[in-house]
C-alpha cells in the first residue's frame, strides 16, 4: 500500500490527508479506501451502523445496547458523507466533534475513495496488538476486506511501532479468514474458544503478522505497552470480511 495511490484531487477538501497524523489521530489510504480517526459523531455512528446488520452481528456479537437495531436508521447514516462532503447539512448532534479517549481502542472509519461513501471501520487494540474490522453490507464481497486489514498492518507497524499484530476469527467465518490471509497474515496459535461481547462462546482461529522494522508516525503519544492478549478481533463477515 503506497501513498502514491493517493491523489488529493480525488478526495474532497477537508478530509484527513494520509501521513499527516496528530495526537491520537491517524489517516492512511489503500487503493480504494481512505481510513481516518473519526472527527465527528457522524463518523462514529456510521462505523457502528456498518456493523449492526444481522449478518455482521452473527460474527461480531456486539452487546445489544451498543447496536443500532433500526435498519432505516442504519441506511440513513450510511447514506451520509463524512462532514457533509456531499453538500448536505449534517444535523447538529451528529456534527459534534469526536475526541477519542486515551485508553480506547483505536478506531478508524473508512470511506470509499470513489464516492466518499462510508464503507466500514478498522479497530486496533493497540495495547494488546490485536486488530479487527468490518465492512458495510454494500461493500462486502469485493475484496475490500484484504485492503482493510492491510491498512491495519500499516497502522500497527508504521504508525504505532508494533512489531507483531494478531487477529482472531470464528472458525466458520471463511470471508474473514480469507481476507486476513490475503492481507498477509499467517496462522498462529491462540485460544480455541473465544467469548464474544454478547456472551456467546465460539470456536476461534488466530493469525499474526510480524515486521522487523516497526516505526512510529508523527504521533508519539501512543507508545505501545506490551500486555498479554485478552481479546480478539474475532468474527466478521464484517469484522474481517
């Protein structure tokens, strides 16, 4: 994934520029996706909406009170463009700035570079070195999962200085496992059973990716501290689809 693929003329003015990172904020690009730390509540809501359908939740198992249950609301959120880049005025409550917490997992919302439509999200547990991700319903089955996870490796290895990244997936989640393999992760040892946030226990497989040359971007405020692995990015016809 090279920055030469990024063309400012193809991205609306005001969107984050890959490579220009700030405190707890990152931006990077793949051939078809732009990923960045959410700037508004709309960005966060769209990321949640992208993973709230039944297919995605079959793998993710998010807690019930953290899922958007109304399909119409999910569709409406995903129809917006970040920060009103399509000219529509964003409702005040959704336009409010979003500031990530210092101990929160790193969340990057992703949009399609072709039309700036919300496409999904990437999540990195930077203290544990684990990543997961998901795609919106209309973005699945197009090979974007591999791009999403390659971006996750880029974020971990060259922005956060992590030498090793791990990801888990449910055994039956073939889309997620295929995307991880295409992104360059290899099979790894890990717990064979994994408990999802909603309490379901599933069979799990693990993957990892290593680099001998980890590096940091301009944001030095997120120096990773190695801790034992406690949870995975398991599951995703989304969380790794």
